[in-house]
């Protein structure tokens, strides 16, 4: 089976594959860990290895024993069902490359959660209420969802002013506080220039590993830089040899 972004090569007379991008390991709908593709090898029997060590899925009561065997290099003594291959495994793990991960329920749930959080984050603002201790302490601020009602925000601001430590301007009228709320809401509602996004790739794309890893590769490069361009150029020259 050919996989997205893999490279076939020979080692000791046997075929093996190296993965491009990021390899994800999932149990159920929980992403357990991610591995940088270039450090992952899929051997001829389909087993997945990371930096010379097999990716295993062993029961809790067997993990210590499997760890001992791995450290001793006694891979032949490890039960075959504990080894992992691409896709669903008998050991309960699912393993996939970038393309397969994009269709996995865990990824879909993760994207949904991230999108919902981004919506909430966009509604979160800070309202400066007062200095504290004439600058001796951090300022007193209200932080929250600006789309909530004036009454809710006003109540919380007054609680902060009343209970905050060494607040310089604790006695503020409702009118003064609501003015601050209105100013913050107007500033939030005013469109600002959005950061430019590469139309070809978009958010989450990493120019280092050339995949949508969102930083899982450990060398997240969301923008093309001269260093990355040079790195890719050297790689192309090497492949052409």
C-alpha cells in the first residue's frame, strides 16, 4: 500500500518506507503522541519504528516488561500483536500520516473544538479599570466576553473594583464603567487588518515539514523564510544527484 508522502528505499536488501510530514498515534479518539515523519520508518513487514525503536501498544500490566525488552534490544521476544502498523491495530492504536489524520474522527473533533475556541477567543477583550498601589502592582482589568450584556459586565467590574487589592480608583460610577465597556465594545467591533495568510496553504501549514502539522513536527515554520528556502533547495539538489 502506498501512503501519502512516503519514500521507498532499501536497507540491508529489504524495502522500507520513510514518512514525510507527521505521523500521529491515536487511541480511541485521543491523540496520544505525534512523531516527525523523517524519523519514522515502516519496515517491509509493515511495522512502524521511530529512531530504531518499534512503536508499541501494550496493555498497562505489560508496559514495564515491554520497556525492558526494548531497552535490551530483544525485539524478537515482543508479541507480534503489540507492534503497530498503519491504520487500526489489534493493540488498540490507530496510526496514520497527514492525509489519513485529516479524515480521522479525533482530528475532526479537534478541529471543531479549535474552531469553537477561536470564536470564543475573538470575543474576549480586556478592559482597564484602574492602577493598583499607584503602579506598585499590576493593573486591575476585567477580562471576558464583550458580547455579554452591559449589566453582567458592569456587575463583574464593580466586584473587581470592590474586592481588588490596593485599587487606586475603586469608587467609579456605573456611568464611568459603562463608558469603558462601550469603548471596548466599539474597538472590538471595528474591523482591523487581518494577518495575511498564504492562499495556497493556509493556517496550520508548516514549511519545515511541508504539511499541516500545526507545530507537531517540533520545528513549526508557518512562513516561508530564506532559511527554509535554502533547506528545500539543498534537498532538491540532493535528490537530483
